């Protein structure tokens, strides 16, 4: 099974300009064109949050237009820049559980879990009691291997400005749940950092995917984010009987 994965689109309202001079819609278009040309056999396209730039809810209409030619089923998650009500108004088929934008589905021996880590009005992430209870119930329902897509990584990566905005509430309980279901071989697939990062957090492996938008530099002594114009990119996930392989597809800058 092949999955496509993209994150941190930061789309803006029609006619608006991003302060960096980057055109997020054009960068996303290039990634989508590349996906369609090279990976039309994918089972899903997962977009793991920050679909819009904060307070640019018209960006969801732009996303709807950009996805119009994609024949692969799309799953949308929320990040700290997103607005649940505006997202579900633009995409009424997006699943919600207890008011949160999250769902789960089983495909080819895997369960894809789409987890809502949005903390309203905050840049850091949270998992409240309701979301944690839903996750535990979901993990208890099957023995399939679990791919958990979420926006906020639960771990600091050594970049102070990014580490302030990691999953900061509910992370201890989250780790305990993952430990209880270690037999399901959970893999966390996160966005938010605008960088490619991977590692192990409290015994659970995680991967953070790059973005079609601006990246953030590997500045481990800076207290403020340092944007860097790196190549736009997305992920290609290959799920086999005995392995999960994640490729980062980088496109040249124009």
C-alpha cells in the first residue's frame, strides 16, 4: 500500500500576499502535480494540518480548488493555524468525533489514525481527556499496525523556538497509551516543524515531514524561528507486510 503525505500548506486568502514573498498555493500546486504524475496508485493523500495561514479561512476554498483534480481519497487534519468550523464548512465530508477533526480507518492490515492536536488559540498542541479516550478506544479495537497522523510532534527536537510549540498538554497520558498498545507497532507521523526529522520518543518512533512552504533552519541557539527557503516537498509512504518506509520527495525551487 502506498500513501502520500503532505503538511503545513499555509494557504492564504485570495489576493493576499505572504510576508515572505512565497506563494503557498503555487508551491502546493507543484507538489500536487508531481504526486498525480508519479503516484496516482496511492491509496490516500493525508494532509497533516496547518492547511491555512492563521486567520485566512478563505484559504480552504483555495485548497478545495487545488484538490479538485486529485482522484486519490484525501484526509485532512487540523493544526494550530486551522479553524475547525471553517474547515468543516468548506469540506463537509471531513469526519468529526466529539467535535474534534479526527477519525480512523483500516486499510491492508494497517489502521490509519487521524488525531486532532489543535489547542484553540494556541500554537502548542494538546490532547484532552476526550481525545485521549477516543484514541485508547480506537487502539483497543483491532490488532492492525497503527499509523498515527497528527500535527504536533510530542517531543522537542533541539530547536528552542520550535520546541515551545510541541505537543505540551496530554503528552504524558499519550505516551502511556502508546506504551499499552506497543504490540500494534505505532508510528507517529507529524508536521508542524517545517523540517524533516525522525527519532524515537519514549519507545515510539516518530517522523516529521518537510513542507511545500518555507522551512525553518536548524538553529539550535536561536530563540526565534529562522525561516529558510528550502525545496518544497512531501512524503511517500510504502506499507508492506513487514515494513513501513517513508520517503521525502523534494522538488527543485523555481
